[in-house]
C-alpha cells in the first residue's frame, strides 16, 4: 500500500477504547471519510501506474511497427536481393525437395547437409510429408545466412590494430552518420593492446540495409537483416519481438498454411518451444510485426500458461490492461491494412481467424505431451558467459556443465597465468609437466586455478567415458589444459584457445 494510504489506514484504526456517543459517531464519520480517501488514492495511483506501463508498452509496439516499415521500401529489397546467392540456394532447395519426396524420414539426419540444424534433424525436419520448394529455399536461406553471411558480435574488433575482445567502458552518443542508420545506442570499448588503447565503437544499427553491409551484430541485428532478406524473396515475413530480450522471424508457409518460426541466430525453423523448453526462458509477451499484420503470438511459444499469466500481469498490472492490449493491437493491425485491396483484406481476415483459433487452442494442450520426442537445447550463439548471464543455456547435461566449468576455470586463469607460472625474474620457460606442480598453492595459499581446471577436466572425462582408466583421464586432462594455456618463454601467456575435443564452445 502506498505510504499516504498506509498513514490514512493507521489513522482510521486509532480509536480510543472509551469515548462518548457523539465523539464515537464523529470518529466513525471520519473513519469512513478516510477509508474513502484511501480507496480514491489507491485507485489514482493504480491508474497512474497502469498509464505508465501502457505508455511504455505502446512505445515498444510503435517501435516494432516502425522497424518493419523499412522492409517495404523497393530500394531496400533491391539491395537485399543483390547479396543473396539465389541461383545456388534454389539449386540446393531443388535437391532437398527431391530427397524429401523419396525419403522424408532421412531429411536432416546430417547436420548442415540440407540447411537444417542438428536440432531440426532430430525433430521438425523429419516430416512424413515432402517439403515444398518455397519452404526448402527458406531453409537453405537460414543455413546460408548463419554459416556464411552474418557474424555474431559479443565485442567488436579494434579497427586500428585488429585486436579482439576490447574492454567495455560504457555507452556513447551516436554520430550524425550513425544516427542516420538508426543507431540510437552506441556501446563503447577500449582496445586492450598496449600499443593501441584506442576507443572502439559498436553502433547498434536498426537499418536493415546498413546491416547487410556490416554483416554483424546480436539477435536484434540478425533478425532485422534476415527478415528483410525473406521479404525481398517474396515471402510474407514478420519481425517478432520477445519482451524478455530476443528477436526472431516468422515466415508464412503457403504449403503448410501457417506461420513458421525462424531463428536465424540458431538456424532453427519451426521450433516455437525452443525458448521456453530449450533455453529455459520465462516468456511474458511475444508480438509479431508485419507490414500489414500485428499480432500477439505469445501462446505459440509457451506451454507454461499459468506462469506466463503471472509475468504478463507484472508488466501490465492495471485493471483492463489486457483488454487495452487486445484493442491496441487490433487498432494497429487495422491501420496497417488501410491500403489493402478487398481481396487481400479477405485473405488476411481468413488467416487471422485461423491463427486466433490456433493460438487459443494451445491453452488446452497438456504441457507434458508436447513434442516430448524433441530434444531442444540451450542457446548456441554468444559467449558462454553472456548466455549464462541471460539464463539461456537451458538444461545442460552434467558433462556439458562440467565442460562449461572447465572453460570458465581456464578463462579465469588467463589474467594471472604469467604471474603464477613465470615468477618475476624467472627467465626460463615454465612447462606444465606434472600435476604436482599444478596443484602447488600460490603465494596467498589459494589453490592454483590451473590445477582446478585439470581437476574439473579429469572429473568430466571420468564421468563421460566409463572405459577410460583414471591414469588415462589424468593424462588427457593435463594435456588438454597444457594446450589450452600455452606459455611462450619470456612472452608469457599467448591467450586461450578452445580444444573442441574436450572443452565446450
């Protein structure tokens, strides 16, 4: 209860034990008046809070619709078509269609062979119905976009000296040119090279055409650029915004008569439960934006309906807020279709009714019975630390968790490796040759982190390979850490590199 409301409640309850009838009557009148004031005050504060929440929500809805307006520009589509190797993708799509026509159960059994990811190979791509050519081109576009065209950026490389992994130092103001391309937020870094130390800028561009030239970013940039590519190829596509900070694409499949979830960051198609069931995200609102379509599609991506309702109320807590959202989205949809022909409007109305039925129907599906055969994994793009901080690693197997701890231990060691292994004044190259040397406590009496890395890797190996003897596991763990933490004589640490055979990426 607000502080003023609490005070009024306290004052109304402070009634002396003994008083005459007139005084008691007067006090009762005052109490009723105070209670009425409390009700009015709380109602006003609730309305103010609700108004603030609605305003913030409306801003995000407006931003989403403004994003997709760029996809309708002819010049943007022309630039997009120029970067797509369409002839090659169509040729590969034809091969995929031919394979699915003859052996549908074998589609996607090998990751990357047909443009599907490993997750798809074990789930949605194993269809009993042959894939259409348009859907096959879409899958090949997803594969090409992730594997060959766009790159993930946790931190930019220094443009002056080429050094990677600069240190974050905050945010800055966009330049005139950066603002022209929709970069309202600029992330600033400092180059870690001793001979450089320059400021490194990472503009978060919101112009999809600009992104086709930079070819890098995080999920926002990925989804923005990929959605433009889809539209340029003639697909009906929607840019999808998740209120818990992720973005992806939905593409209309004429063959399947439904919207296909497409995550270009993960090279995943038609796996809508990936985020809640795989990554472990707690979704609240998910809204899809198209040039003539705005829709709350949250139910497509969830099975935890009770939890979702609680999270939605936390963001829109006022009375009537949910109805306000329904009406606001309906208005936005209506405005986006003002220029539609009667024929097009009829098609969209039919599609809307079908989608509304689909989304409302998901509420009565038993959560335990949805695609239990599907193995949905945690997020794969971005650094392990970044994904862990966002809670998107999903339910990793014990071995994967151990591998993650190994990698973290190795990364923690990087900063102090030279000091620990090459004491000041020591001109000799220190070799990681014995576990006894690794286990030696440092000067503060704490356990050496290198030894901890070896121990963790040893634990992981013995847990995952039952046929490996303890001696073999110890030798392999030591070898792994030696390769991951290379020291070159007087120059000290040269950095950490991942050994894919033993440490997760």
